[in-house]
């Protein structure tokens, strides 16, 4: 929860370590919760200017949430993709945005 709050406050230097610590305790069997926390981590990385890392994290969140019944992780991922649009010139971002458009 702490990492989510720091992310919402746009304090990535505090959010990233807290979220990474929380995610270390999640396994992929908790796909919904893990994918949601990954979306906050992606936002924190983007706020920190780590664009490629944010694209990597959101890709993992999207992959993890693809087979679950909850739509919330996918909605958060789609909202995040809008934030990535201005960075389309970066190859990993362009690949992700093209993949998501499929």
C-alpha cells in the first residue's frame, strides 16, 4: 500500500523500492494483485524518467493479467499506455504500443 501511495503522490524514488519489495512477496498465482501492483510500479518508473523500464514492467503486467477474470488490471494498463504515447520514438515503447493495438 505504501508504494501505491507514493506513486499517486508522484514520488518515484520512494515508490519504486516499496513496490519492488511488495512484489517480491507475490508469485504469479496471485495474478490479479500482482498485475495491479505492477501497473503502479510502471507509473513510478515513468515518473522517474525510466521509460524503457516502465514499458518492460507494464508488459509483464499485461501478460500476467491476460487470463484473469478481473478487468481492472487491463484497464489500468490501458490508461498507462496513453502515458507512453509521447515516447513512441523509443523502440521498446513502439513495440509495446503496436502489440497493444492488435
